[in-house]
């Protein structure tokens, strides 16, 4: 696995059901917002009445080493807009992990054994596609097994059907993380102007592409 030089915390915070998430642009359950800093960002996802899922990232070089994980997280986001500090402070727990991925290489199949999901293509969480890709893998694998009676050929068909998409999403997520974790002041300013001026269709293109899966698409073999 390759470390991407930043870390992520994930948590769920229970809030008053009357909490007005519209101030963050979250009109409906499933809507999310993402705020950017210098080498840091914070995402908020509306799960339903009274429940907010959030995630926070920070470049590893910025994380205080002399504090506990929770205290370090609170210090990193102490001056952020509402309700970021409160969401961190009131979370029951926060899962912390270093962000890693791996440039996927074939084979995913050896004999009668095939791997899928993170075993085949561990990916950074920037598009939230890790579990989604694993589900896609399972759908395509099942279709291949149904369409091809010869097991080795069916597994090979699964492998070559899935590899291009998984590799593309891995690279997209890696580059999105690089863009989001800018720490240099000049790059941060340029990113701010880019996001402000770019059309919505352009800034959401990669998210929409990452979700563009039409099962099953099988490679000819």
C-alpha cells in the first residue's frame, strides 16, 4: 500500500432534530458539503433527522504529535465555521486512519480464485467509492459466472471487464485528494478561484463519472 501523506477521521454526531442543515446547503437527506482549508478539509453529510456524518482530513505534517487523536483533531479545526467544532466535540467517537491506496495490477485471478474490492484495488476515500466498487465487482463477477460455464474463462472475463474502470476511479480519487489537500498558499488561492469560477457541471463531473456504472458491462473474451 502507498501512503498518500494525509489522514482522515470519520464520525457520526447526533444533533437536535431541529438543526437547520440548510445553512450548509443541505436541503435533503444524502446531501453533503465539503469545506477546504490549507492542507485540511471537512465534509458534512446529512443522514436523516438528528444524525450528521462527518469526515475531516489533514496533511500528516500538520497533525500535532503531542496530543491525543481527538485533541489533535479539535485543535486542527478549532477556528472553523459552525458547526464544525461542535460536530467534532459532540461525536461519540471518531475513527482515524492514514489514507492509502495501491496502484492496482493484474492478475486478480489465480486458478479458481479471484479477488475483488479492496483486496484487488484499495482506493483513497475521496469519492466514497471503495465499497461501491466492491459491489460492482460482485455484480460483474456473478454475471460472468452466469454467462460463461468454463470457470477459468469466466474469472478471466470478470478481471478484464473490471480492471479499466477500477484503475480510472483509483487515479481520479488520488488526484482529487491531491487537489483537496493543497497546503501551499498560492495553490490554495488558485483552488479557491477555480472552484468559484468553474461551472457546476465541470466541478461535479468527476463525481458523476465515478457513479456512472451500468451493470453488467462484460468484456469480450
